[in-house]
C-alpha cells in the first residue's frame, strides 16, 4: 500500500512538473490577467503558472473554500493554473445567482471527466437547446412514469420488500449493508430505464453499480482532480483512470444493446413502457427535424446520467442513515415509536403516512443535511458576461456553487455542526421546512431526480426501521460518522451492523 501511494505521489509530481512547463509555454505572448479579468471578485493571490491549485486541500476542498469565503466574502475568485474560478457561497448569494439570475448561471462546465464519460452528450453536461430539450423531456417522462406518484412508489416498495428479505438472510450475523442497498436503489432506476428489475447479483446490475462506484471514487481522488484540470497531460500517463473509462464504455455498450433491442419491437402506437422506449419514440417522431437532440448518443448519456446520479447518492444516504441510527439509538427508538403509532407492525409504509410522521420526516432530512453528499455542486459556467454583486463575471467563467456553506451555516440551523432532527422541527414538534435545505442543488440545474430520491428515502427508511433495530459492532460512542471520501462527494465509511428483527 505504501509503495502504491508513493508511486501515485511520484506520478502526480511528474504530471505537475510537465504541466508547469506546458503552461509556461502556453502563456508566452498572452496579455496580462488583470487586463482580461480586471473586474472579477477578489480572492487569494495565485502562484505563477499554477494559480491556487496547490493551496486547495486535495481531500476536502470544500473546507478550504468555506474558509476563503470567511475572508473574501460569499463571492470570490481562485485560479486553477490560468483559469479563473468563481466560488459562490452562502444562501443569499446562491439564491441571487442560481435562482435570481438562473439563466445566466445555468451553463454547464465542460468538466473533462464528465465529457469523457458522456462524450459531451446527455442532460448533465449539455448546454443551450440540447440541455433544454433533454431536461424538459426527462422531467416529463419521469413524471409520466409516476415520479413522486403511486406508480414509482410501488416500484420502490417492491425493492424495499426484497431488501428486507435480504437482510433477514443474515440472521444474527453482522454484515455490511452496502451491496444490498446499492442493488435496491439501482434496481429502482432499472425499473424506470428498462421497465424491469434485475435479480440480486445479476452481472449486468453488478456492472452498473461497480462502474458508478468506481467513477465517483475516481472523481474524488487526487488523480481525478488532476485529470479535470489537466486532462490531456494526465491522459498521457498510465493509471486507473484508463480502466475506469473502459468500464464506462462497457456500460455504454450495454445501454446501446438495450436500445437496439427495443427498436426491433418498438410500437409507435402504444404507450412507452420505460424511459428507453419513450426516448426512441420521440426520436422517431422527430427524425425529420434537423435540429432534434433525440439521437442515440444523447439517449445513452442521459440514461447513464440517471444511473450515476440516482444510485450512489441515494444508497450512500441510506448507509449514512443506518450508521446514524446506531450512533443515536434514542433517535432510532423514537422513529420506530412513530412508525408503530402511524403504520403499525404489519402494513407497508406509504407516502401518505409521511404527513403524519413529522419526526421521521425530520430525521430523514437531517440525515441528508448531515451527510452533505454533494458539498460542491457540479461546476457551472457563465453563459454571458454578467454583472453580479458589483463584479463582472465574463462569459465562460467556471462557477462553483458551494452548497456545503449553506447546509452548515449556524445562522440558518438550530444546531448546524451536529446531527439533530430538531433542525427540522418547530416548537410543537411538527415538521418545519427550511429553504436552506439545498442538498439537491438550486435553480435550473437542480437535481433531476429529486422527487424520486425523496420517495426512495422515505419508503426504504421506514420499511427497514419498521422491521429491524440496527445495532453496531462496537459501542455507539466509538462509531465514526464522518464520511470517508470528502471531495467530489461525501460517502459514508464502510461498516458492519446487526439487523435485529423486531418482535
């Protein structure tokens, strides 16, 4: 392991040395930075050539960004090599930009790792007309398939029942719930994309989950961050990024085969049975439109976007939920008491129950806030030269929305630094919304699958706590709930637990 870390460090050092030489050459003959970006927000002084790159904490960059916001204010500039990046922190500044000036701030940065995995297609990385067409279609199609309604609720319940059966098989033995939770959440997306679920341990299901996990891990690694800043140079060197891109291509080929199979039996006169069919029908209807975005490349990348966004984040939140319940057995007991009162021991929990379960609802929201799964939203870029907060942000400038600065702001939460369901409860114990709950992002680029995630978290969480009490393999005071990976996304630590069946 030490040798591996040493090799990785040496590799990155070599990469950076080459980068410095390359950028020095690239900058020869260019005008001064101040002439080009004279009215950008202030920020820390960049080092020659490499900017502020080496000042950013590789593992937890969002913490560095939060510290800078305390010094320079909610809108400031850092430099990655010769590229200016404007960071927007705190609720009001994010609201004014992402919502108040949503169109100007709605561009998506050509993030190299995302562009490599999607080939520039799909709803996540696209801009302009392509993005508008794909997002509108995706939202409408997901809604038609019951997103947030009964149809999708039944799919989630089916996976919840299978999950309970899986947990039952462990009996009195300790187990790691990660794989089971990943299969459950991924199968919900499979039901939407393909119209069916996969059996446990199915190789195709395993391929999708492993690829998503490896990809998220890569994005959060020093190598992933270096790739996103210097993709051409890092791409010249050997490393795990090449294998991950091969994994992504295998998933893409699998999705292509699924789409081609549906094309052979596609009935344009019948309602689509899944997302793939809906997209293919739309593509057929627009085949004579020269400006259509309904092509195979956008289909494959959009489907992958839904898998990647809808599997790991939700399963991570559920893993964090069980960990917090073991850390706080009093909270777990109170949730179970509310489940017993409203649902009872036999009936399956339903979305209709949520309005009568304020404490459980508050706990789920607090779990999401505490995890802070995406402390930094996927970077945006400016679509136009824009005046904002008395600064001029040029077209094309990279924008980092710092969501974590809102989720842990002591001015906005009763107890911001600790897990506390009272953050979402009023004086009477009723659920209280908080506009600072921005775990799904803000504005036009907010999470496409928010409605589905809300359904999944409530149904899975209540199903599991209705039937099991979760206990740790060590005393609660020794449980570490801080995430293991804290860069591109925050992921819970691996752990084992006991699922004790409730009488």
